C-alpha cells in the first residue's frame, strides 16, 4: 500500500478568473441549468415538520448520497462548507414520518397504481408487515412473528436455495460486515450488493491490473494534475460537490477531458452554487470532449496506445515512461503486439473517433507529467466492462501515472459507502480482507469460529433467474432477503424480473420505504421489515468513500420510527433463531464490537476500531495505493492487459443504445425534467442528422424497439454521436436484454441494438409483420 498520509483539505482561492466564466449574465439567467436556490428552498419546505433534526443530519452526519465523503459540511479535499442538491434530495428519507395506517393497509391494487416516486413520498415503513396469497392488503405482525417465520423457512431449505442482497441506501460498514458473516454462518454464499450493477468490473479490472480494487488516489490529486480525464462519467450530475474540485483544478491549470457519446452539458458548463464567482457567472469545465461510440472505448484506447507505439518508433522516449515500465510493469510486448495489429480503419470505425483526434489526446497525455483517470458506468455497464477498465489502467501504467501525487485511477462511486460492501465481504466472490481462496477463507474461519461454505455463490442477476428453475433444482431460489433495492427499476427487462420475484416462496424486504418491487406477489408470503437509517443506529456507523476514507457517522438525536430496527441487529437476531444452538458464534451486542472485529478480519481496516466520535476518520492504504509504482500484486508489478476490440457491427438503420441518469439519485427520480438539457423522462436523446434520415422532427412520437422490448417516447435532439441514442434509466431498461453478464464481474450489460421509427410508421406497418422482419435483422447481426 502507501506510506504517505493524506494531508487534509486545502484552501480554495477567492481571486476571480474571468477566463473561466461561461457568461457575464449573472446566475446564468435564460440558460438551461439547475436552479440550486429554488431546489434548496423546496427541500426546506419538504422538511418543515422536522427542520431541527434535518439540520443536525446535515451538520453532524456523514452524507448518505454519493461517495465523495462529506462529514457534516466538511470534506478532506477543500476547506469550507459543502452541500449539494443530491444530499438535500435524499434528506427527506431520513426525516419523514411513518406512512399513515389507512394508506399502509389500503387495497394492494390501489398501491400498485403508484410509481416508486409516489410510494416514496408516502412515508416510512412503521412496523413489520406481511401479505400472503389471497390477501388484498398488508397485515401487521410482530417482529418475533416475522423473524420466526423467516427462520422457519430457512431451516427447511438447503442454504443454496436462499440468498441475501443489500443495496447502498445509507448502509454502513457494520451492516455489510454483519450480513457477510451471518450469511456464511447460515451456510450460504448467495450474498450480493449494489456494486454488482455499477462498479464490479472496476474492482476485477484494477485487481488484475494493479492488485487492488479501489481508487489509487484522492480527490485532492485532481487539483494540480496536468490532465483530469472523465471516461463515461457525468460527475457534475451524480456527484455534484465534485464540481468544486473541478473548479479548483481549473484554477491550477488542469486540463479537463471528457469522453462520452453524449456531449453532456453538465460536464461542459456548471454554476457551482457554493463558489460566488461560479454561482454568478458559471465555470467552463471541459477543455475538450471526445464523443466515442457506445461500446467503442477499447478501440479508442487502442488508438491512443497505437499512436504512442508509433511515436516511440520515431523518437524513443517520446510517449512511454520506459523507466517506470522497466521497474514496475509486466506485459509490454504482448500489449504492443495486440495494439499495433489493428489497422486505423478498424479503430476509427469502432470508436467513432478519427485517427487525427486520437493523436491529439495521445500527444497531450504523452507530454503530461501527471494525470488522473476517472470513470463510471459508461465504462463498466458493458459485457466487456472489465476489459474497458483494464485499458484505462494500461494507459496509466504506460505513462507511469500511478502511485504518486496528482496521478491515479479512480472509479468514482455514486453510492454512499458502497465501496465498503465488498471489502466487508458482502459479495459472493470475496470475504473480509480478500477473496474466497483457501488461505483467506481459513484465516477468516479462525476469526469467525465456524466453517465457511466452499461452493461459489451466485450474483444477484443469477439469483433472480434461479427463482424460475424447477422446484426440485438445488439452486431454485425459494427465499430472498433484500435490504433495500428495487430490481424492477435497476435490472434489465423488468417484466422478466417481476416474474422472478413473484416465483419466490418467501421474499423479505427490509427497508425504510415502499417501492414497486415491495408490492409484487410471492408464492407464500411477502414480509416487510422497517429499517433504521444510518443516523438512527445506536452506536453510530461507518462508511467508506471513493477515496478510501472511512468516516464515522454518529447516531443523531431526533424523532424515531417506533418499531424500526438497526439492520445489523436484525441479521443477528435472525441468525440466532435459525441456529439457536450456535448463537454464541454470532452474538454482536454493539456497533463498537463489530468495528473491533472488522479491524481483525479486514486488515486494511485496522483503525476502524478507534472511530467513535463525530469527525473521526482514517484512510486505508495511505494517500496513494501502489506508491512509488509498487503494486500489491504477487510480484509487486502492474500488469498490462491485452484484449480484443469488441465487435461493433450493426445493421443499417439500427442504433446503439445506452441509458443515462436525469434528475435522480440511483433509481429514485426527483423531477420529470432534466435541469441540464430540459429533457423529459420519456425523451429519446438522438442526433439531429440521424433523425433527419428517419424523417423525424424534434418532439415527434417515436418507438424504440428490439427483440427484447419496446419503448415509446419522443425525439429530443442533443449533441450525441451519430448512430447512438440514449434513454433514461430505469425507464429504458425495457429494451435491455436480461441474462447478459460481463465475464469477470457479472455486471449486467446495459447497452444493446435497437430500431428507431416514427410512431405512426411503426403502428401502420406492425400488422404486416414489418416489426418482426426488422427484428430478424437484429437477431442475425452480432452487436
């Protein structure tokens, strides 16, 4: 790991720089942009019944929004207060009262008419509930009755027939760790978490490339690096506080490069509300934007590396850091052979970027002494997500952008604390402190005092599919215990997911609110358990940020949902009921006790046991992982990974499609209108030239379809790469195929091929099997 410690936040200059201004018109009047003051006032109004408690959450707690890691109103990057609309939007989840009983126990068919947004606004789940076949509404039951019912079912099943899932809804490390331990205590490795559908390929790729599945650097490294490159990430929308870091970086002369099919307005110009200059006149963020094809990133990176190898042929040392490579990197010749074998025509066609444009970025990076590469789901949510991220690591290794100040690899997290989920062992492939290999398993068994099952657990997507296996199959999913999450709005093909959920015998939803998946029927029963938020947990809890900062978030005085329970306590209680004869092996009595054990089971987290007061934190691994180029791999060297370019052909008239976020946090939608581009949730973002070929005018009703599903919306013209379209997530999941998983990490693929037609043309021809004929073309062509 690293020996250098993080030095804490730095001051932001107050001297204005008009060269970065978007406009001299104050507050961006007349422009499409977020209205931060209006949105803040709206949040104040929503929380008017609990303003003192809301204020304490914001000023004392660790943010439960994205994973930047703001504690109170402070972070470890920049001095001064930090607050964003994402955190404010999530705030009401913590302060709202319980659902009114007359609504809670209303007819289930009436509840099913509500969207997840409407269900969320009903309030908190007040007490345990159950609904069995034939019931037209939820019934109240006691905690004892609920947990006894679940325990009885578990005792009747082979452990391969039940599983656990945990989302990232304010979940703490203590909860993740306890669930990881409890699931193995109960004999199952079927445990997964929310990172499966976001950054699981980042972990697998970084582990094989540099030996550790986490960000190797800090947000502070953005400020003063030569190049800050965002790949498939809209941090300004998903991690708004990061725009302050971008502003600070621009003031230090950093060039910011954006790589994305859609020229995202939020990453081009932004009005940072907490910086007076930026709030008034806006800030130009992007120095350059490369609009790559959906799925064309590997070809683009191959093109950059091909230029580097050609530059080296002409002038040795002009592109690669030979000293760093010689001392710290494996696989140069294998990578070079793979890269140079591709011709420029292939690279251009796949990436959508010309040879000349690739050269511009290749030369910029070659001349730079430092760079930080940041990415998100634009790289990971592909069937080749791990290979995507490994190529980013290749770029860093070839230039020596690793293990030192202003350099590094950063998979930026959009979920608070989800970095800790795998590190705590809430994952079918890992245990605390490492993988499921024999040595680590035996080490953890010594700490836990019981054997850990050796069979491979299933990822969340496969677990759901297992619900449709024959009843007598050893892995037929008969019981699924969900801590948060809404697979109807996060997984591809929601109709298929609903069938899976409905075919489970007993489904448990441990959550703070209802969502649409809570209301799906089950064969024997749906049990709903009310959970505490992180701010209600006795003894507080910890969360791990993107940059590996482990923050303590204290219990905060305020109103409580009377029967809501701390999630780790519920897991322990259940485990004791399933195996009462071995209850001493799972007997946690306090959050502090859990942290003591985490420090032993996960050596990187040695230090977590000392976190007990507001503001306490530490960073595992030091300021920079792989410091001085020494990687935590078996030989201490980074590995260059040579991969093939994914096939990128598509039939004439078809489009590559992917999904994007609007004004939302994860699957929780807060506004029907995107504040950055004025797009409605059902708008199809497309290139105006593509639309002209189809005879489509802006605003025209159109149909997007393939063999998996159909999406009805209207055309919205934006600056997106021709041949590509984007749909909002989760609405666009109806055209995404289920069962397509990335080879190494198991993330579902969220891109596919579709046909786009004017609605009147589609409906006029569908009776003549026109639609079916077009779909046949899709099925015959590889994507």
